[in-house]
């Protein structure tokens, strides 16, 4: 029997009630298939206007299609209370890449070039050239218990 599961590389961020939103998002993502989460990092807002973000990444192996995954991620953002535009982000989940294995992934062109707040947590899970980043001192967050 052929395994038709797809690996999805996801980037998560929140700077508005991040502990609750990450807890909810992690639980929902875990229900979708086999998942591995990165550490969570506290990283300043890219435009220096909003609060610092909790940033994380995950690799999810699921039988959903790319279109289904994209729709589900947007629904998760909306269900979290996400308002656009805003500097108070309850939940942002981006589909960074997908494929049958980590050697043959398709990168989402809308997310390129990758931001540092995507590279840092993704490198925890996937030591790929696109995620290499300069040394940093961003603190790790511990929140789920």
C-alpha cells in the first residue's frame, strides 16, 4: 500500500495572548497527523511596531491536500480571532513548504525570501540551507504546562 501522506512545513506566530493561541493551535495541528514541533522563540516584531512574537515551526505528516491544509490554516487563524490588518496577531500560521519527503519539498513562493523568525524555529527541525541563519540570543519560551 502506498503512503500518500504529505509533509507540511508550517511556521506559527502570535503576539496577542500567545500562550493560549499556541496551546490551541498545537492541539489542532497534532490532530491532523504525525507532527514534530520546534522550540518556541521570543522574537521582536519585524516592523518594530507590535509586541514581540512567539515563533515556532512544525513538520506535519498528513493526508490532507495542499488546498485543504491552506484552508484549514486560514480557518484556524480566523477562529483564534485574527484581525487583518493589525499589530495584535492572535495567530499566524504559514505554509512554508510541502512534499513527499524533506529532499523534495516545494516552497511557497509567497513566503520567499524566508524571514529570520521563520528560519530560526524551522532549523530546529530541518537543517536545510534555506533555514541557515546567523547566531542569535532570542529566548526560548516554555508554556504548555
